C-alpha cells in the first residue's frame, strides 16, 4: 500500500514537471492544447491502472507487491 502511494506521488511529480516544461515551450495554442490533453489522458490511464488492484478487479502490478 505504501509503495502504491509512493508510485502515485512520483507520477504526480513527473506530471507537474512535464506540465511546467510544456508551459515554458513557445508552442502555438492548438498544439499546446493537444499535448496537454494527451498528457492528462496518459496520466489518468496510469492512475486507473495503478488503482485497479485496490478494487480487486485486476492482478497486482509486478512491482507493487
């Protein structure tokens, strides 16, 4: 359980870092919005994948034991 919280914390830190780098890049607005949406979708998919074992509907991730 603690390892899951650590992984989620690391994932949030990485997301914040990528979000910050993305905000610093001089991209045109449509490209920045598309990249932001893709980033959020990937984050949500990883978060759901990490939380599924708590619901008992998926096997544990190999390193989350």
